[in-house]
């Protein structure tokens, strides 16, 4: 009898300890246009990123992780909803055409609908405090894409991507209210750099919510152009990095564009360091998963001075932002979670942005929607057996119109689809990424059976969208019905 009582008491105490166990905090940092090779831990030689490098040293580095898209808005939609671009709601940049945001100083982007379930909504259901601090780009205030309607208790930053083209804004948004940034006139310099404002807000959010599980989403606006930083960081590089004259188009012209760009990345790295330091100070390290990645590949020098050739920003890969070649979509990715992720780990698991929703959902014990494309990456993080994708798929109705498939080590890609009058005219290139990661030799004519499989995937993974027509027939119909 006594033995049964002891067992019952043990089970009761065990049950209480499990039910009261804290759910892990999640901090997800998203850089804007940071190239695969622009972190020290991924091979960068000029730009210093000690804090992010330390995350990799103390955690895991993913070498074959992909963005959801080659430009800003769709990759954020894919990240938030766990759907690849074949049926994600947002598949390209663009603003609402119904006039719904005409009274705002910046238009905002096409809003994601109420029917979409975001990571933040899943985590909020599990008792998480949620915040998005940085650049949103998925719908303005009052629309269905309002971040406060998509699971975030707090939003602070740029609601519109165009607003984020200047890092000294006249104002930022906090939950639909304009917060004036004193001393800023949207010029090259100002009093309050948005990155510093984001860091301050993020630290406050952690301080205020550290007793509860929290999800802190940090979609930073740098190093996206314009090139703007503070003297503290610029002075680190002005006398070290050689400059060169260039023909400037668009954005603001900086007198030290290479040094300024490097300084922006280091400024962002310092923000990551401050956040990690606070997590450690509060004794939350073992209870916190920290992830760092980028929304797509690096940008073009001709736009505003960002010199991706000089920094070798895309590493060994072909293409930049806007391209579905590797350089446009393969992104640097690291994660740290003491006690769960073995330090100094490197994973070659083939994964993409649509994997984050099921990954973070599993971390939080949340319910995952049935219609997502992602596979949880948590086993890879923990060094366990990992389920693999049959393929990864992208479509992009811009930059000439493109489709791409990664199937094992095979990569199929279609470029300049806008020039075709019908789908039968489309041409598919093929690359062996194991032996040719730079996609330098198109071997489509040598492997017709692989091309057939990839083109079948391209057909089956694509769900037509009235908002973002892709195939020649869809685009022709869209032009006729305008």
C-alpha cells in the first residue's frame, strides 16, 4: 500500500513539473539582403561579425538553407505561413491596387489575408508573448495583413518596405501609432538610426516579458540599401577598406560606400550581441532558441553602392538578389540553443524558409496547419535523424519570370519566362550542385529523364494566382482582363 502511495505521489509531482515546465523562448533574426558569404563564419574576410560568428561556434550552421524567394515581401510571407511560392499568397513585391492605403505616407505591400495562419498566431495560442520589430511588408494598418491581426502583440518599425529604404526615418510605427524620430529628415544622416531604435525596443520587450515564453521576430532593415550607419561603425572601416568610384543610381549616395556597407553589417551584429547578452544576464540562455538568417541574396552595386563583387557576397554561387540561381536564394543560417544544439555543429540538410513554421511550432508544442510545405528542422538541430524534402520549389513572377526546383543535388531552373508566348516554349536548365555549386555548366541535354521529373514538379507545385500570374498563358489572360 505504501509503495503504491509513493508511486502515485511521484507520478503526481512528475506531472506537475512537466505541466509547469517553461516553453522555450524563440528569437528569430532576419537580415535584409545579406549574402551567403557576408558573415565571418561563412567565409567573409572584410566584414566583422563576431557575435553572429559566436552563435555559430556555440550552435549549428546550416550550409544548404534557402530563402523562400529572391525578394523581400514574398520571402516574409513564406516564412510566416510555411508555404512555398507555388501556393503562398504573396509571391512578389507589390502594393495594394484598391486604394485601401492611399491615405498612408507609404503604401505598404499587398496584405496577407485573414485565412493565413502565421507562426505568431500558432505561438500565441501556446501562451507566447509575441513581437515583430523591424520591417514588416505584409500589409498596412487596417488591412488583413496588419501585424497586430496576424498574431503579434507588438509591432515596432517600418510597416512598408519603401519606408525602410531610409535608415533615418522621420517616424516609425508602434502598433498603428506614429512614433516621431526626432532629428531625422530622411537624409543620409540623422539623430536616430532605425537599427538602434529596433535594438532598444527589442531589449525592452525581452525585459518586460522574460518571465513568460516569448517569440521575438526581428526582421531588420539592414544591410538593405540605402547605405547609412553611424560614425562609430563607419570609423571601423574607413581607413581599412579601399574605395572605388562607381556610377550611382537610386537610393542615397554614400561617400564611403564599401566601408559604410561593412559598417551596417557590423552594426547589426552588435545588435545581436546586445540581445544575446541580455538573454544571458536574465538567465534564459538554456530556455532560448536563437536563429539568424537572411531574407534573400545580396543586392546590386549599381543601385546604391553595395559592392557584392568586392565582398564576394554570394560566395561561390551564381546570381544575386532577384535571381533563383543559388546566389539569390541560398542564405547564411545559424542557430543556438544550449543543451539542445551541440556547439560547433555544421549541417548540410537541404531546407528552406517554409520549414520554419513547423520547426518553431514543434519547439513550442503548437498545432501545425495541414496545408504547409515545411518539414521541422528540429531533428537536424538536435543531431537526430532528419526527414528530407523530396524537392524544394520556387516560382518568381518578376525579374524576367522564373521557376526553380532543387531535387537532391539536382537544380533545375527556368529563366526569362516572360519572353515565351506559351508554356511549350519554356526552356529548363539543369545543374549538378554537388559537382558544380556555381551553376556554371548547363547539363540539361545530358539528363532528359531528370529534366522530365523537374518539369513535372514545376507543373504540379504551381497553383495559379490572379495576383501573381506566372506561366505565359496566365500572364496573357491577366493582360486581357486588366
